[in-house]
């Protein structure tokens, strides 16, 4: 059964054609016929015929059952096996003579009027019954031997007049015309510039969307998405090609990727997939970037989702990735801690022959920083300089971060001091742009300048002299996180906060969070600089920024939680409750999840020991 009911029809058919005929041929070997009028000889031949017939019935039953099972495998229910086949029901009951297994003879007997002349060889075999054990005869394989199985007659026979039946073809013919694949744009369906015919209302909505994309200077992605959703289903099919690409571009340009912006972008991408509208490589790269970095901390879940979308991009849509694709995948694998995967992605990029630009070098510096290998980070920075790329604040920030992670804070501080010196030594010093859109434009222009001046040393020096190398907000976030949280150096933290004013950098909520983490980590012990009075000074500064509605300072669940932990460590439970009441009045519209998170941390502070009261008891003896 297992032989004939194979799962692959292409393999079962050759096996059946090779094995089944050999079994049949061994059953159809030529035998010598004899007729005897002696009743005793007839009974002897009848007994031998019955034994052979019973053996033949068993074999035929197996063979027919196999054929029936092969025809009905996985298709039809099994039918009861019919043992009355051609070989058992239609075969004449004639006596069979035994012969030696190695003797194959074809002898015609001379019939007389009185009876049948017995063959002397047959008689000798009959007389020696049981002396020689019967063995299955050797199969006949030549064409002549197979023809001798059936008597051939001379002359024209009726069988010669019958039409010859051609064997069925091994493979069924194709059911359609020959199709050739064309990569010409005019042969695609739907064509790249094809749009569905729109009615009057749809044309009005399309005009509003097109006007907003062309005329509004500060474009809001949410407003663009709102105008797009006003179109009738399937929406994307009504958009002209130029409008589609412009809309996806503006939907991908956001200050910070989050879950809302990701779902907004991917919903438009899904609409275009349903309408069989092709996407550009840059649009696929934006989708992969959204999937990989919509959360604050990238994990293996986001990396797997990014790889799945990359696989869909190349293997389903047939769009090959470029150097930006591999940079996004490499950056996601690095931030998730998948260093082996990151190296595999980097090697694949090299195998495809993509050249590295400044974004790849910065990611490589960050990668070696995560691995806590300062020497490799320095080597990547040296490769960036030798490749002719422009060094700016972004590159130096990546180097400072790598040195801090590699436990070389002194080297990181030296880079920071050189940044300040280089900035003040320029003829026309420029400060980094505060607006994120302008910073994005500067980064893209620096990439282009590096490509233009790669083989021109004078042009490169000109571009480098005009680049911005002053510390920015990200520089101080790296240094203050180290000095406040890890080193516990309050004096260095205060000095960094004061130097921010020199470069016109305003306070940010992330800096307050780092300082509160410093109080929660290093406060609450005797003779520490992180005492209650300094904590109150920082707290009052935060409340003032909130009341003045500072642009970069907003209350969040993490900022409030670390502030409550700091008060619980440095000022006691009573002051912690008072601080919660003060900030709760200023925290507008928190979500239920955020409120539960803060209250859970507040409960942990209040349920724990009162460190301030314990410290006072220890002081009083």
C-alpha cells in the first residue's frame, strides 16, 4: 500500500511501471500442457493445478488490490476486492506439468486420434515428483521470448485491421497559450500610471489632497492621512502615481516613530498592495524602518518583523533592497543586541557590492560601542575619515557614546572638549539646528557632500570647515546620563548643565529624568551630595518649566516615577505624597495605563521602609 500510494504522483508512476510488470511476467511464464486420459494422472494434475491456482489467486489478489489502492489513493473510498479476475475465472482448467526451474522449453505436442502423446520429459519430471524443489523461473526479458508467450500465425489477422491505440501522454498538455514575461512598463497590469475613473465627489477630494501636498509648507502627516481616508474604497486606486509617492513620502517623515505613525503608514501600504500598486525601494525602506523602530527599546520581535517585511519586499514583490535597506536592518539588529545577525546583514551588504556612506559608518561605530569594543569603534571612525566623509556632531556623538559604553569616560570627555575647541576655532561657527526637519536636511546634505568631495581633497576641506561640530542636546544627554546615573558625580552634572547655556541649548525632559535617576540611585545615604535641598532645587525648576509651558519639557510616566523614587529616597514618604499632589495637578490627560504605572510605583515607595526616618534614628543613636 505504501508503495503505490505515494504522495508524489511523479515518483509513484515510474515505480509502478518498473515493479508491476515484472511480477506479472513471473506469473505468466510458459508452462507445458498435457492431456491424459488416465483418471489417476488427472487427479494428480488436478491437485497440482489446485495448488498453483491457489497460489496464483493469492498473488493476483495482492496485485489487483495494489492497483485498486493506487487508483483510489486519497481520491475514492476503497471497494471490496474481487478475486474473480481474468487469470482465475477465464483461464481453462488444464493440467500442469512440473519442470525444473532452469529448464524453459517450448514444445508442441503431436495430437493423434486416440489421445494425447505424453512428453517423455514431462513424464520424467512427474516420476521424480518431490525430488527437486521448485524455484520461481527466471523472467523473460527479450522481445522474442515475450512474443513466444502467445502463438503467432501467418497471414493477415483481424488484429492487424484494428486501429492502433496511442498510449496516453505522460504529462498533460498545457491548457493555455504560451505566455512570455515582459518587464516593460506598458505591459504591466495595472500600468504604473493607471488610475480608476472617479466621480465628481471623488475628484473634489482628490483635488483637496493634491492642493494640501503642493501648497502647504508645514505638512501634518495626520491631516494628509485624514484627507486620504476621505476617498472612497479602495482609495489608493484613485491616486495618480505622483500623488501616491508624494503622500507616502510625507507620511514617512516624522520626528519620532511610534505606534500611531507606524499604523498610519502601513495602512496606506496595505491599500496599495490590495490594488497591486508597486512600491518604490525608498517606500519599502520606510515601512521596514517603521516596523523596526516604532518602540523605544527594540527587541527581537521588531527585528523579526523587519526581516519578514524585507523578505516580502524581495521575494514577493521582486524589489531588491539597496544600501539604505541594509542600514535599517543592521541598525535594528544592533539595538536589539543581535550582534551575530548584524554581522550577517553587514556581510550580505558587502557581498552585494554596496558601498558604505556616512550612515553606515555611524551605525558601525555604534555597533562596536554596544559590543564595548573601543578599539574597533576608533577603527570605524578612522575608516569614515579616510573614506572622505564629513565629520560633524552626529559622528562625534556616536564616538562619545561608544567610548562611554566601553568604560572609557575620560576619552569621551576629551572628545567633548575637542568639540568645543573646534567649534570656537571656526571662522563662522554654526550651532546645530534645533528643528528636527532642518537637522534631517543637514544630514542628507552632508551625505551628498561626502559623495561629491570623495576624490577632491580641497573641496572636502572646504565642506569640513563649514560643518557643525558643536555639542548638541544629544551630546549632553549622553554625558549627563553617565555623570549622574553611573558615576554619581553631581559637580560634573551641574557643570554640563551650565555649559548648555553657552550653546543655546534649552532644558529637556530627558535631562530632568537623568538627574532624578541620579538622586534615586545615589541619594539617601550619609555625606552624599545628592541631598534633599538639591533635589528640591531641581524639582522647582521642573515645575517652573511646566508652568511656563516649555517646548521640550513634558510630564511623562517615567519622569514622574523617577521623581517620586528620588523623593522617597532623599526626603521620606510624606514629602513623596506632597510631590505627587503637586505634579498631579499639572499632569493633564494621562492615559489609564500611564496613571496605573505611576500609582504602582508610588505604592511601592509608600509600602517600603522610610529611609529618612531610619537615617534620623541612626543619627540619634
